[in-house]
C-alpha cells in the first residue's frame, strides 16, 4: 500500500471537500455543517485563481483520498511577514496512526518553506478530540502562541 501526499489537483478537490465535511463534526461538535456542493465550487474557484489557499491530500493506492488539509496564507508584521494557517486537517478514522497526519504536516511545511512563510499555525477544538489534536500537533513541533477568538458574521 502506498500513500502519496501532495497538493491536490483540480480533479481531487471535491472528493477532498467531501472527506473534510464528513469528518469535521466528529472532531468538533460545534463545527458548521459544510455544504459540499457550494464548498467544492468555492475551492475550485480559489484553486483556479491560484490564490493563497491550498488543499493538500493524502491518497492511498493512487485512488482513495484518506486525508486532507486546507491551508491559507496570512500576513502579520509581528509575525515577520507571511505565514500559513491550517484551517482544516482530517484523516479518515480507518487510516489514522499510520503517519498520514505527520506526512500532511511535513508537506505543508515544505510548501511553506518554498513560499517563504515564517511559520504555520493551527487551532484545535475545545472538545475531547480537540485535546487529542492539540497533543498530536505539539508532538509534531507546534507550540502555543495565544488564544484565538472568532466573530461569526
């Protein structure tokens, strides 16, 4: 069995969005329901524009998407310039504990370095699974940078 981890092609976007939509509620009970049709169209538009929003995929045996992550570029003077924010990252439950999450993070870090980003940030949920997520990210070298707040519009 081989796992290929890389930036998603346009043909893979809707399947990756579907995986994210299916798995986010189990990671965060407060997660918004994702309209996969609208989200796939939006991701395809952003992908076609070459914007600074990226989709990474983990593909098993060249066909099945078993992990996905979305990453956006941001900018802050206090952060030394451009940096990345992991907005979503999921691995299919049956494929966890096989190095796929770490592989996605390694590929994100490689792309971030190519783009000259100073860091990559991630936020985890407050749920029990969020605590496990935080431990996972800390084990991959992430450290705390402060509290994150949100204003829903």
